[in-house]
């Protein structure tokens, strides 16, 4: 798609919430010691935050949103739209955003709905919330994004389980006539949907006895049809061939170069993919923050989590141009170029297994 520009909407504040429980890949006894070292070097993932059973993406996003509203002294009644980006909602129905509208004490006369995207979801979410705010004259919007991907991975699958962590986030968007335009480009290619997939449990392939049966795919990879499958080579080929041209196109359309960008914040897929994309797009190490080592791939929460964990203190003191890029499951990808001015990022929030802040 062509680059779309949305005026008069500012990204005002961001918060992120993770489980306190930490798992280190160097201590994963299901993977032999040699393979652990190779995996950490290739993926860049040293440890991840793992949600306990019963702690959901909705819970993590609720804590992030509640703290964000409290910290920014925002009256819940002033929120006009709530969008939740997640692939791990609480129920098949109703939409989890509706539940969060009630739990956060928001008005009943607002829009609230789910967007079922993962790795590109934060970019899509920004476009939806900002676009609706601009076109409908809304004053404040709340974008929540988060997943508990670890629950969808087999602990006996070294191709997925060591990569994924759990997190939730909240982003406050504000109508502001002085805000510089937000620029977005969004893409999808469903021909590659099998590259990242959970085969059973939906309407196409429901639950059956065979859904739960683990099968050995290869040494170190055992999973059932209810677990996440990841075609590593397919995802690598997709990300490294499709993302760089889309990033270069948005820069070219705005008559900008990589040197005009303060920070290039990518979805945290894995180190090999991200470093290949970074180099192809011409960004330096200093321009490209990573949260992979500490949190792994946190799906729809990875971009806001990276901003909070790696750039929060710096962005609070200055103006900056951010280029955000999300890519993955779908296949789906997108970019957002935003200007921030003393962006408020809350300190990272941690919760215990029962969902209480620690």
C-alpha cells in the first residue's frame, strides 16, 4: 500500500508489563549444553518472562493500562476508543477488549474491539486507533497489545519454546493539532500463512483426540497440533526479503534517509533476522535498540516493550523520530514513522504469578 499519513494524533505515553518469573535458556535441560550456546548466539535470546497458568495477556495489558492512566492522571471517562491487539484473548468470545472496558472503568459509549494480529499487530493497532481518532474526532485512544505466546509452545520444541516470552503493553494516543503527521505502510501475504501456525483449535480444524497427541518432528522438536509451529527458514526468507524494501520505501516516499531516524525499533523476532534487516536498511547499532536478550520474542508487545525497556529514560528528555517495523505471523508486516516529544515511558512493571504488582 502507499504510505498513509494521519495528522493531529500524538503518541503520548507507553507502559509495559511482564511476569516476574524468568527462564534462562542457558539452564534449559531439555536442550543439550552445546545446542544451548548455539541457540543463544543465533537468536540473541538469553532469558524470557513466562506467565503462570491463569495469568493472561488480558491481565498483563490491564495492569499496564491501569498504571498508565494513573501515572498520566488520565480520567478513564476521557478515553474514547480501546483496541486490544492479541492472539491470546481470554475466550473465543466475547472479545477481550470488551472485558477490559469494564475492568478499566471506561465509559460504556466507547468503541472497544480486538485485533487478532501478532508480530505486526502494534503497527496495525497504531493505524487503527490513530485513524479512527482522526476521522471521527475522538480525543483520546488506548491501544493495548500483548500475548502469552509461551503457553502456545511445546516445552519440548527447541525451535519455538526458547524464543517466546510473555508481555502486555498500553499506549496512550492523544488528539493534538500541533502533532506532526504519523506515517504508516501496511502489508499482508496470506500465501505464507503456514510458516507460523497453530493447526488445531479453530473452526477449520477443531479439537479432537489427535489434537493433543505429541509427535516427534525431529530431534529436539516434539509438539502436538495445538502447539505453535514455526518454519524458521520460511520466516527468515520472508522477513529479510520483504521488510527492508518496505522500510526503504516509506523513507523514500517521505524524502528521508536512515540517518534522519533517531531510533529504528523492530519487532523482536530473533537476532539473525533482525540484524539482517538492520544492515539491509542501513541503520547503525546505535540506532537499533534490542530487548531480545532479556525478554525474547513477545509478539504484539515487542515494539512497545523495547521502547519502554531500552529507550524510556532517553525519550523522556528529548524529541525523536522513531521508525517502527513489525513483521511475522500472517504473513503480515508494516511500518510506522512517528515523531515523539518527551514521550512518557513508565518504568517496566512486573507482576507475580497471581497478577499482583511486585
